[in-house]
């Protein structure tokens, strides 16, 4: 049988200690293994040969396109990207990642339901399917959906044949010109069967809010719907240690809904710093018979948006120090993976980031769970397009029929996550123009309010003049501006809300470890190697530098925060090299596609991480051939001043100042003349005394490979990943920052090689093959567990280099 079964309550019990488990009332079966997969163009889908013996066997989550090959012709678009201010159509090659996501494909799986009988109800739930899914069960069409990012489910009870074998088939269709980035392809999120009694809780009907909170007590309001008659709801609330702290029962149903208000004494509030979570276990009884039970996690916290205090959480004003993230996970594509998501969040946490925007679509459930647990505020977005197209075959095709259903599912499925503090109904939608768009904005916002009266709604607006005129901006709960820093002041004056959000900021571009000379601020700057400079002074015609946003965040109390474009590089949208093959992934990331920090990471960290010291120096110091040439040195630091030394000689003290926006946030020595050796920075405290120091040295020839894993132990579940950073050092252990050696990877024991990535946006090497070149001296190898616990060994070799070995453990 190809499934993973758990009861929701069982899962909860596992995580929080000992409980007494009553009879199991519902099963959640995750269809992970044994999927048969077939991609191809089937002109007449009904005639497809259903003999799947020769189909590939895959596990789900699965992204069929990430295995490549990269191909210039895939989704090649001759267009003018009007959002980017272009008027003339030109050939864009890597816009959607140049990976083969277009076409039709089928997935099939079989499952048995041991305890199924007429008293049961079976739901089939998709947490995302890219895209236009059509679902068949036992040869009959169950239903279809359109948007690849939506969660949706069908009641499939009447299609279940018998208890032994049921055949599920899913057809997916991706058309070209349907996206502005790599959308991925296939069943990239989980597929689940929920088997429960006919008299049971309705899917996604439970809504837990905390409408009143004091230091001593909190009111927890629980609403839920159930099908059936003469039912009783018994709710128990557990704290994070599994202690029962409150309970209540009720038989009153009004308009099909139960409602309870339960008191929690001395509530421990949820916040990014203290992500306390509670669990409500809801049990549904008929007489003494337990009919259904669900465990729902929630947090106790207040949010408020007001002209006086901006955004406040639990009564304290704070700014969003946020990043936008697309959903792909670099080398593993869009196939959702807990360890990859967790690693991203760990990296962002260390940077001091406190918020995520799911650009420009519904986040995965996994990402929301992690944000609840690890403490991130979440801006959950829905659409990149409404009715007016940005790309020919985008969501505009479905807007009229699906927009409401998609929003309803987004909100109902995720509204119990304490991390979500705002919804977004759209990003830079062309409907910002014209009165119809104003109505659409209002219509969508009203749907969000109807489904969730506790959170405000924003739209990322880039047509700032237009939305000031039309009233579009005035109706938003939270006016979100994408870029347009020069219009913040005017928008604040004109809009009635009394505050503004930088819903999308910066879009500065850089390539990790690459530096260009002369060092100067430039827009849409390109170079023959299709890389961008890591001096962090290059941006796009519509965007700006990080420092421009910092000034607004620091000087304008009415700016409630920012979401930087983007936290990590993503596949597709290789601006400023949209027209330059082989560029196929973005340059916007604070971290590269492999998750390795670029210099910009430390610029944000120096501001955002207020508890740890930041002292980072750039560029690297291997500039053979540039001896005597001007090679500026920048320092990103939490200190206000520092002294720089080259080979022991002082190059003077720099202090942050108001001479320019850059001078305010960076320490810059613009006239350094390169000579090989040691560059040292000494940070100074308020009294001018040395407080910390850092050195970088000119490296010799690459000599030895060094491996460093983000974790030592992974779970033996066939999905968990270790991310191993591979770098090369010289004989003295000094990192070689320009090395490009070709490396090979081997994994032995109870693990497998999953993928590698070097962060080079122009690389056409395939992620899943066990060989790759270093880029700027580094790359990352992903090692995956099997289902057997034990030892794993990764060996990395390269011609003429001392090999690197790393041992990991996988445990049950
Ligand atoms: C914004 C857009 C993003 C991305 C970004 C690149 O205008 O919302 O999706 O395209 O520009 O700078």
C-alpha cells in the first residue's frame, strides 16, 4: 500500500507527550509513494493508454520539470514586459527558468481503504497541483481546478469502489506564457485522503480567534461546523507541553455552527521571539459515541494597524523586517520539502528577518507551520493577476470563475496560523488602472473580510499615481507600495489610512562573490559574463538600493516595514539579463539559489539582527592583475565605525554619517589600492576602542575540499535533507574565493544524493546529476535520507584536490 497514515490526534500526541487515545475516528492518508507518472502530449486525453506499467515511478511531492534539461526554447517569449517599463518586444529566454514545465502529464496511484463502509465520508485533498488539475477516481471524473497554487478538495465518497483497490488519476496541463517565473510542474505539494464518519467536522470550518487578551486571561473563541444531528462538541486546550489547561462542552448549534469561548489563564503570547503555541483538541460526540476529532494548533496574540502606532503585535509597535519569497526551493524545484523550508527560515532568522511574504501566491501548509513554530510574521498572498493579463495565459483566464473560490480556500485552510497577520489579494495587478479594478479590489477585500474579520488586506501597488487618482489605494486596509520610494511621502498624504507598507522593496541585483569595477551606482547594468556586482549598488529601472528603503524605514514612523525582493534567488526572471541566454534564474536574492548568503545578507543583518554583532567585509582579496588599482572595501557592520588595515598599514577610520544614503549604512573605503596579503577591519565601540575584528587573506592555489553541513542528523523518513556547503581552501586553509573546479559527489550508506547548486544564475549544469562546478569557490550538496536509519557518508572529489568527506546520521 502506497500511503502514510496518521491520525491527526495521534500526530499531536507524538509531539506533546503522553495522552490517552480514544478510538481513532478519522484517518489522514498521505499518498506519497508508488505514483506512476507519464509526461507527454496527449491530443485526446480520454484516449490515453492507461497501461501504466512503463510509466516512471515517482514519489509526491514531485516536480517533473526540475530535472531539465535547461533549454533556451522552453517558453521563449518575445514580449515587452510592461511592468518593467518596456515598450519594445524582445526575446526573453530564461523568464520561466528554461526548464521543461510546459505540457500535459498524468499521475496515477492506487489505494485501499480498509475500514471504508457506507457510514464513512472520504475527502481527497490537494495542497497544490501545477496546474489545471483534472481528477479521476476509478475511471470517473471527480472534478477539476485551475490555479496551480490553490488548495482544494472533493468529497469522493461516491466514487470509492470497494475497500481494496481504488485508482486515482490526475491530469495536469501547463501552458506556455502562463507565468512570470518558474512555476514548477506536477503534484508538487501533498495529496491526502481524509476518511471520517459522515457525522463529522466540516473541512476547514474550524476558526479559532483570541478576541480579548489581558496579562491574566485570554478568551479563545472557537467556531466550527459539523454535519449531523444531536451532536455535542467537547473542546480541550493543551499548552505546548501537552498539559490540559481548559475545556468546555456544548450541544448548541446555531445555523449549523458550534461556538465556544474558552478561558486560558496567564496566556503565553505568540510572537516572533516567543512563538508559543497551543492546541485545541475538538471532539464530536453523538450520545457517548465519539464521531470525529481534530487537533488544531493556534496562538494567542493581538494585531493592530493604526495611524498612531503603525503595526503592533501584542500591543507593541514593530516594523516588518520582511522578505518576499517565491515558492521554488532552488535545486529541488517546487517539490515542497520541510528541511529545505526550515533551512531557509533558519538563515533568515539569523539575519534578523521577522516576516515573509508568499509572493505571489498561496504558501505551502508546511511553510506556515514552520513560521508558527519558528516565529515569523506572514503576509499570505493570493494572486499576481486578476482579470487583466500580465502574461497571455495567466490567471486572467480563470479570474471570474475562480477568484472567490480560491480566496475562500486560502483563508479557510490557513486562518488558524498565528503567523499570518495580513492577507494580500494581489500583486501589481494591471487592474490598478480603471474603475473596474477599484471594484474588483473592493470585492476581493470583502471576501477576505467575510472569511476572516481579524486580519487586514493589502495589494502590492506599483501604479502609485493611478491608485491615488482612482481611489484604489484608499480602499485598501493596508496600502502596500512596491518600490517607488520617491512617492511614499505623497502617497502617505493622499491615502487616508495614515500608514504605508513597503510591500515590495529594493530589487537590488548581485551575484555571490562577483565584484565589478569601477564601483558605482547603476541601473540595469550588465556585463559580458552575465553577472551583477556584489558591491550592492546595482538595481533595476523600477527599483532601488537597500539604503533607500532603510532611510524611509528609519525616518518615517508611518512606514510600517518592508518586504525585500527577495530573500533567496529563484528560478526564472533573470533581470537584468532577461534577454541573455544562458541566464535562467534571478539575481535579486539576499541569498543565492543555493541558499548561500551574498554580501547583502550582512547589510540587512547589520540592521535587522539587533542581538548579535555583524562585521563583514567585501570584496574578496584575490585580485591578481589588479595590483595598484583602486579596489574599494566595504564593511557591513552593527558598529558605527571601524579602522581598516592592509598588510598592517592603517587605511583610516570610517564612521557612518549622513553624507549619502550609503554612508549612513555602510562603511566604505573607496580609494584602496590592491596589493595581495591581509585585509583587516577593526570595529570600534562608542568610545573608539577596538570591539571586534575580521581578516581576509589572499588565497593561494585550490588544495583541499572542506565540507560543512547545516545539520549532523537527519530523519530516516526518505525526505529529510542535509545541506552540505562545499568550499575549497589553499594549503594554509584560506578559502579560494574565485575557484571554479569541477567536483563530483558520492553518497554511501543510508542516504542518497539529491541535488547540488552553486548559485550561478548562468549555469546549465543539472541539479540532480552528481557533478557540478564551484561558483565563487563554493556550492551546496543536498543529501537525502532513506527510510532506514544509519550512517551516511558524502565524499566530494575534484581533479588535483584533496577530497572532502563528511559523516551524517539518519535516525528514526
Ligand atoms: C516586481 C514584481 C516581482 C518581481 C520584481 C522584480 O515588480 O512584483 O514579481 O518581478 O518586480 O524586480
